[in-house]
């Protein structure tokens, strides 16, 4: 499947104080990799691991929220 390594990193990065995170920040990506970060978040959304809440290229944010499936 696509992006298995990146998805694993994101799932392991979930913090106990919040269910939301910035995919770009977690993966250490820069502006040139925004599209890949968005594609990873979309793939995770399609698998029902997260909900893609917000993305903004200029702000460097691809924010996702973990679903119950993504928390397990």
C-alpha cells in the first residue's frame, strides 16, 4: 500500500493531550513536500484513520484528527 512508512510515523506521533496534529510538522516536510503531505493525509482519511480537517499551503499546515480506528 501507499505511504506505509509515513502513516506509521504519524500514527506513532499521536499525543495524549490532543487528537489533532500537523502532518507536515510530524514528518519534518518543507513547502516543496506539501502535496505529498496532503496526499498522505488523504490516504489516511480514505482508510478512516484520520479526518482531514484543514490544509493551507501558505501556512504550511495539513491538520488531521485521529478517528477511533486511528487511535488503536
